[in-house]
């Protein structure tokens, strides 16, 4: 069984900012092998090169669902997971 990967993360603070329907929608989640899932997770945790050197997770706080989803899609495209 593959882990679930989502464009918009399902944990806090998103769990309180967005509905379960949005977070668990098939437009937001997909199952994928562990290695790509871990690679995506590492990308969300990596600090930016330029100040203030925030992680993607930190930069996304307070962003809309649509903006976070676009970021997630961009990460997966950057890593070659989707086109």
C-alpha cells in the first residue's frame, strides 16, 4: 500500500483552516510510492537559500487552499513526479 501524498498538507494548521472535504478530495490527494513521497516531504522541509530562509511549510501558513495547491503541484513538477 502506498502512502497518501497531498498537494495541500492535511495537518495543522490546515486541518482547522480548510474543510475535511477540501483536504481529502481526490483533487488534493494521491497515493504514490514511498521514495517520491519522502522526496516531496524533504522539499517541503528544505529552507530557502535566501533570507528569511523559511521552509515551504512556513511560507504557506496563512495562504489560501488554491495557493498551497499550486505550490504542491509546482513541487511535484520540479521533482519530475508529474508533468
